[in-house]
C-alpha cells in the first residue's frame, strides 16, 4: 500500500478512522492524520486536526517532529513533513 495517503485513498477513510483511536497509544497519531488529510487535499479537516495537535501540545513544531520520528525512506519523510506544513503546523 505504501504511504498513509495512498492507504487513505484506497480504503475510503478507514485508515484515518483507525488513526483517530490511536492517540492513546501514540501522541504522534494526530500529526499523521493531519498530514494524511492535507495530502489528500482535505485542508479543512487537516487544519482541524492540526488545531487539535496544538491544543494538546502547544509547543509542537515540525522541527521537533523531525527529531522524534524516523522514516526508512527519505521520500516518505518529506511527504509527511509536506503534509504537516500544508495542515498549518508551525515549522519552528
């Protein structure tokens, strides 16, 4: 399946539904949901998720996210970071 955006498009949103219940297991899950929405051109939903990220963690930045999360493929990392930027999350 590849990237989460492809998973989202293929499963018709089931991926995002599963990720919405994951925050208890991973505080980074809402970031992933925001990125998936943004890369799927659902910017209103992406910005709402980004607002939730910042509500829970007002100190969140993309720079800090980059230090915490490891991606096997640099293209996947850049795709995810691009989604976070499109969702409106702060760089620094």
